[in-house]
């Protein structure tokens, strides 16, 4: 009997407590919102800025001038007269091919020229004599004509012999293989004693000009066409750059490159030309930039390039930290109105610009967005159940002390 009364009193007590908790929970809902401390946040107004539109693209370096050293005549290499990897000047002798047969050919051509000149002299003397006797009727006109024809033939033979001498001299000069340009020469593919011939597939060496350096860039043809359309429409304005070759200022596109270790190369280049032929496989076009080389760039390097496409005037810009991802991946910001009331706002992002987002839609110039205290304000909005949430807007230096 006592045990039954104990459980009865315990059950009644628990019921009263539970009822009190329910009443308290229901009755304190509105007071809790009204008495809730306003969240603090730092805001920043949406601004219009003139920003440089950039595209990050892959690139590969290439020497600005490349000359393959190939033999013009055949023969045995007697000597190699350069150090591999060194700088050579235009006209420096690189190889010496055995000149013996070419010297003999030159002597033979010079002998042929001497014979032709002797025949020419004899034909001229005969023609002169017959012409002198022509008025006296001592010789026939046929003899005079034959003498003139012989002289013309002798003159032609001299010209042919002179051409053979010139050809022999050129071939003899080709045995002294000289550098066609000034630049850095690579390794030699043939050594002393090797047999070379004109028209061979393998070059003997390669000379490259590394300053300036070219960077070949692959760019989407569709994106390039879109940029050109915006430039023509006046949405983008081309920058004025100084052409280092002419020293003149002209419209162009600056380029920056990042090296393999991620560091920014400290010299900016510019787009030298654009090949507008679209690759049917990749749908891309070819751009070529030119850079002053301080020795950090080598041929064949893969680089990350940043091409400045133009200047967009009056773009809406907000910090990237002001944007969060909402349901379905929608970009959201928290807007603070003139009464310091917070609300969610979906926005459309065009692209990144440094630490900012360029906004394509959803915001107007001058509106304020939360950049610090975002999570606190977001939680307050969610707890409010759709009611206005007032925000205590504070300065950035005060916020950092919280």
C-alpha cells in the first residue's frame, strides 16, 4: 500500500514538472527572440571598380630564334671549333670539313676559266682583223659573221667558266661551317672524324637565341571570341603597352608567368601575335607572348600564364569571404539594409578577381554585405524563423578585439 502511494506521488510530480517545462518552452519563445542580443558584424558596401580581366592559361617556352647547323657539302669532319653550351657569334667557324677535294675542284675550274679566256682573246683578235678588212672586200661577209659568232661563243664560255669557279669557291667556303646567328649553341651531334653529307636528316648542332624568350599559349577560341566581342562593344578596354622592339605605345595584352616553383617571374611580357586558326581537335587557338629573359627561362619549360584581356570599367566587386554556399550550391550573401536588418540574398558570380568576386547579378552598388561575423548573423537569421534580425554593425578594428 505504501509502495503504491509512492509511485502515485512520483508520477504526479513528474507530470507537473513536464507540464511546467512545456509551458515554459512555449511561453518563453517570443521573449527569447525579443531579448536576444543583436549579433555583431562588419559590413562592406558593394563597390564599382575598374578591374583588369585576366585569364589563366597554360604556356610553354620556346627560343625566339632557332638555327639548325647543317652541312652544305659532304666530307669528313677534321675539327670542331666550339665549346658545347657556349655563346657563339654569327660568322664564328664551328666545324672544318676536309677541303682537299673542293680545293682540287676549284683549281680545275680556274684552269677551265683560263682556257676559256684564251679562246676568247683569240676569237676577239680574229674578229677585229676581219672587221678591218671588211671595207676592202678582201674577205667575204660570211667570214666576218662566223668570226663574230665565234667571239660571242667564246664570251659565253668565259661566263660559264667563271660560274664554275664561283661555285667551286662557294663549296670550298662551305667546308668552313660558320654560325648563321649569334646565340647559345647546344651539344654537337657529330664529332671529329664523322662523315657528313648535305641533306642529312640529323642537324650537326642547334643555336638558339634565348633573350627574348617566346611563350606559346593555348587559348579557348570561344573565350577569345567573347573577349573580342566585349572589346568591340566597349565593355572591355585594351591596355596600352610599350612595344620593346619599336619603343612605341600600342594597344595590347600584358602577360605574367609563374615558374615551376610557383614564384611570379618579375618581368612582364606581351602578346606578340595571335594565330586565329582554330584547332579542330581542341577548339583552341595559339597565342605567342614575348618576354625579356634574365636567365630564369629555358626552352621547353611549361609555365602558368596570366593573360590580361582588358579593363572592365564599373564592375561590381565584393570580397570572396562575404559569399557562402546555400542549398543547391547557390551563392548567397547576407545584406544589411539601412535599418541594420539582415537578410539572405542569392547572387550570381561572374568570376574571381584576386581576393574578390565580380558580381553579375543580385546586388546593387552601395548595398552592404557582411564580411565578418557571417556565421553569427547566419545563425541568428535561422533561429528567427523568418522574422527581422537586427545586426549591430561595428568597425573592423572593434570586431578583431572580440
